[in-house]
């Protein structure tokens, strides 16, 4: 049975093939931008749900969730684009990769969070 990460790697291969005419750095940047786009769609759906749009869009929590799933998948794809052998997964309460050593957090991050893992 395929894991989530197996499916992300398969989807990443399809997306990379579709963008094979672009430089690798541009593909990475575009995929990170896709994360923001999908998150923005979730925010737009939330605004519609709360009646905060001027265009009369009505949305449901299911639509918000659907857009959030798009943002999560886009983020996992971006992680794979940036480093296919060390893309990070949240497993067992700590950020670690199935293929790479433990992520080292920056000093600023550790000071801000008091050394705690907020996840």
C-alpha cells in the first residue's frame, strides 16, 4: 500500500515532467508560490462562508477544507521539489525525514519557541 509520501513523490514526478522545459530553480519558486495561491483560495472560501465578500460568493466549511487540502499537497510537493531526498515529514512528534538526518532548527527559531517543538 502506498503511503502519503509515495503518492507525493509520484505526483511530483508528473508535475516535474510537465515543467521539464523550465529551470529547476524556477520550478521550485513556482511550487512555493502555488502553496500561497492555494492558501489564498482557502481564505477566500472562508470569507465567503462568513459573508465577508462583496461578490456574493457563498461557501461551506467543506470548500474551505478542500482548499486547505490543496495547500497541504502543494506544500508537500514544494518540499519534494526543494529536496527530494530529504523532504521533511512530521512523524511521531518531531520533524524528521524518512531518508535524512534530523532537521536542525535555527537559533532564532529555538529562542522564539523556547526550544519547544510547537507541532
